[in-house]
C-alpha cells in the first residue's frame, strides 16, 4: 500500500536528515547532529559493540538518537531509510519494532547508501514516492 506522503531519512551515527514529500511538494526538512560517541577501531579490531561498557554507552546514545528521529516521522507516511553503514539497518529494525502491534500499514525500504546531499535525498524520495522530477534533454 502506498500513502499520499513519503518521508525520507538519511542517517548515520553522527547525523540525520529528514525530508517529507507529499501532494503539496516538500513539506518537512530537518537536519540534526547526534550525540552518539564514535567507534574507534585504530587497531583494526572488531567494532566497539564487542567491547563491553563502551558499547552499552554507545548503544544507549544510539537508542535515544533513534527515538528523536522517529518522533519527527509522521506515522502514516511511507518510509525510505538510507544510510552509509549498519546504523540505517538498526534504525530500520527500530522502526519495525516501533510499529509492531500498532497496525501500521506503510511501505518501508531500508538501503545502505553513500552519503547524500539534501537535493540527492529529495530526488531519491521523489522517485520512491512515484513523483520523480521530469528531466529536460
């Protein structure tokens, strides 16, 4: 099922950009930085998530960041979630869990992506919403 409006989120551990496309065009544009501590892998070892207390601290910051981002997404919108790492997949899982049992009936796509500029994110969202801009030759 497709809803009249779609929300696109480009997310990584350091920031999120949220745009919303609907019948009236672009209606929401938010960008903010997170407070999630960075992962330090100077020794080439496994991700910090395997390093105990530091991992728990980072995971809690990430959870709070996801809650902030999710609060800005209208509940009935189709979702396009993009990001350049595992964070977008974890955020997708967070959104699925948040909707579980709430009867949400929207399309949700989660994809890894290279970093996108805001115009690139808007173009990807418009294509996802079935309203890709017309190209002049």
